[in-house]
C-alpha cells in the first residue's frame, strides 16, 4: 500500500466543507436578503466574489434576494451634471431632476451590472426595482423639519414578484425605488428597503454589506454579537454614529419584525458572506433579539 499523505492545506479545506454541512441543512429553503452597498461595488474582483457567493447560495437551496444601493454612483452622476447632493439624516433630498438621475443610475446602470456579474458566475438574475409588480408602494416621506422631495416612505410590500422569480430558479436583484399610487417613483434608502423586504419575505437572514468589519467599540474592536438593547446603549454613549445609526435601526426593525438575525458584514473581505453563513467562526456583527 502506498503511504498517501494528503496535503494539510487540502485537508483543512475538506474540514471546512464538512463544517458547512449543518448550516446547509438548516438553511435550505429559507430566504436571505442581501444588501449590497454602493461603497462595496467599486472593485470588480469583489463584485465577482459577491456574485459567486449569491449563486452558491442559490445552488444549495437558499433563496437569495439582492437589494443594491448606489449612493456614491448617484452622487458622481449628479456632480457631473453640476448638481451638488444634499442629505438630511442620511437621506438624499430628491427633487424631480435628482429622481430621474437616481432611477437611471440605480435601475439602468447598477442593477444591470449586478445582473451581469451573477450571469458571469453562472446564475440567472432578474433585475427589477420596487416599482415592478408593485413590489414596494410608497408615499412621500414626512420629515419634521425638511421637505425631502421624492424620498419615499414604504407603505406596503407585495412579494409576489419576488416569489415568482425565486420559484423559477432565478435570483431577484432589486433597485431601491418605490412606486406611488399614480405610478410616480420614490427614492428609498437601500438599507431600509432591504429591511422591509427581509420582513415581508419572512427571511431567515438580512445581510448588510458595508465598508467596515462590522460594528466597532470605542477601542476599534469588533463587536461580534449585539441585541437591540445593547445597540441602544451604544447609541446613547456615542460609540455608533453617522450611517451606522440607521443601519443598526434597520437591523433592530428586521429582528423585531421576525427576521432571525441581521448581520453587518465587511463587503471588502472576499466571500465574507460565505464565511458568516457556513463557518463556526462567522464574520461581522450579528444582531439578534436578546
Ligand atoms: N461604531 C462604529 N462601528 C463601525 N462603523 C461606524 C461606527 N460608527 C460609525 N460608523 C460609520 O458607519 C459607516 C457605515 O455606514 P454607511 O457609510 O452609511 O455605509 P454604506 O454606505 O455601506 O451603507 C462606517 O464606514 C463608519 O464610518
Ligand atoms: C433616499 C436615499 O437617500 N436614497 C439613496 C438610495 C441609494 C442608497 O441607499 O445607496 P447606498 O446604500 O449605496 O448608500 C440615495 O439616493 O443615495
């Protein structure tokens, strides 16, 4: 008999694969909503890795629903037309001209780029916005001090179009735009949109991919697990600020709305989603009811 000694690196890979088994069994048939942020999109290699992860989830029987952002790309297009972006509480003040540009960039450009990345990775994606199939109906958001123009507040989610696409073996990719009662477009923050879709689809997981390792404490150490009450304390003591506040509010709303867990993940780390889902170690910050 030959003395066969497998390469230890190969053995480690095989162990990782067997480690994934209980997670594969647990998650088959469930829905994962994945928000892919505008900041995470710049690098083609990361876009390819992201698309491969989504296609792998679909292949193992999970139903991924991708919601994408595109804030920086909308900002760049507006700037090229000589329009400065204005934000109130992290929301883009959206007049009619800005809405046209936002819809063109989100639905026309970014949505189709993601569809193409998924196609290259061997999957079949259908790119829509919240207007298609009246997925997301919205009204003008009322803000206590500012007129935000065509920023939308979500009234209702009808998941028929998502269910139809997923059941046909395809992956829905959703641009964060809602439809008003007269067919008008509303600009919706992509994190908020992803949270609503996660609740409405009864998702097991909501992933928010961003440009930090997760939620960091004051010493910049990663906080791996948080409950809604711990998040409230972090906000009170100033540990979290800026864009992280609405992001974590979306996580709280999602888990209080029935999503098992919401995870803030580093979109700059290759295959962060797979590490989080299929390894014991996980990645990012997981938010769950205490
Ligand atoms: N405690 C914290 N831990 C991590 N990030 C934080 C924290 N507090 C504030 N932030 C900021 O939140 C940002 C993520 O929110 P945002 O810029 O809105 O992300 P995205 O554009 O991906 O939606 C981080 O880049 C970071 O600057
Ligand atoms: C109302 C509002 O602010 N809408 C966002 C929609 C895109 C978005 O949320 O993109 P990111 O996730 O990449 O930031 C905007 O116009 O920028």
